[in-house]
């Protein structure tokens, strides 16, 4: 082979090699793989987590051996649906409108029958924010409901954005945001019942796949921020926060309350440490 041909061959090989080179994937790219693409319609508020201590969490005592065995037979879809269904009823207890029940659910008929939820009484709750601290982002992080969107189809404006302009409307704004979020949750349940999947479920499933990698959702505030981008984790943050501002009431017994499904979700994803975040929300400044 002549020197000229050799040079041409080496150049060609160099081009091919460069064409197949892929730079290391960024952290943001990894997150994008399981985030819902249409954020505006996902109904998942962009919650900023507080700093919290992560510790090893044992499985909850309420999870009996029979329940654990049953959970093994749960598909991810079924566990997601039941957990979201339970959260819908909990969130509805803070709403001022009647609960819209899911009466027909072809995709999850047996799950709906086995875990049907009785209607809960309305919870008495009142906004108890220190409006003098509403500009402080670290203070706002203790109140995830302030990150709820006031728009039906977009993530902004958030409740906190409007409150910062007019604190006199705090109660009505938060209440309105809760109503909207309950409606979005009901809409997703209806979508799951009809089609068996939803955009938010795909985000959850992708997270379940990605989280097995060490550099995705680590046991830290950064990892918690990733978890909060999915419906089940953000809804739990909202519920735990709203409970802190409510008057405790005794709810009717329900089959669905025998199991802490959110704990089962954390165990399945291998993130029991996330329970530390929800416990830390109670330590409000």
C-alpha cells in the first residue's frame, strides 16, 4: 500500500472512530430519561426538598408477612395504581368538593374491588404560614403545597409565586391549588383505568429502572429531589404537609388502610431512606 493510500485509510478510520464516540452521559440526561416530557400536564409539582438526615429505615411494622407475600405478586402497575388511588382519597379529604369515585376501571377492576376506599369525612384544616418568611426559600421547602401550580396546564404560576405578591389571599389560593391537584389526580386515575398506563406511570417505571444505578437517586437531598419528580413521592409530601395543618379526625375503617403502600413503593425502589424526608417535614421552623 502506498503512503498516500495508507494516509487515506487512517483518516477514514479516524472519522469512523469519531462517529462512534459518545461522551459520558450527564446527570441531567439521566434524569430526563424518566421525567415526564409534558411537564405541564403531568400534575407533578416541582417540589424543592429540605435538607434532612438519611438513615437506614426498617420496613414498617404494619407490613405483615402476608402483605409482603402479596406485594411480591403485585406488578409495578398494580402497586402504582393502588397507591395513587389511596393518595387520591387522602388528598380529597382536604378538598371542599365531593369525592368523585372511580366506579368503572377495566384495567384494574380486581385491584379496585379488593382495595375499595370508603369516603372520608372532610378534614378541618387551616393555613398556618408565617407570611413574614414567605420570601425565604428554605422556609417554603417545609410546605410542599406551596409549590402546587395554579394553572391547569402549566407548572407555573405556583401558589408561592402569587402569595408573595398578595399574602391576604393565602388561604383561598392554597385551597384552589389543592382542588386543581385533586382533579388532576382523578384524571390520571381515569386514564389508568381506561388505558392501563399514564405519562406519570411511565416516569415511575423509568425511575424504577434507572434507580438501580448507584449514581441515580442517591440517599441524599439530591436523590430526594429526583424522587419528588414522580407522582407517588410528591403526593406523599403534600399529604404529610397538609396533615400538619389539620385537625386530626377519626376516619372510617378501610381495607386499603391496612397496608402502607407508600412504604412498599419505597422498598421496591430500594429507597427506604426517603422516609427520613417525610419525617423531617414535621420539624418546621
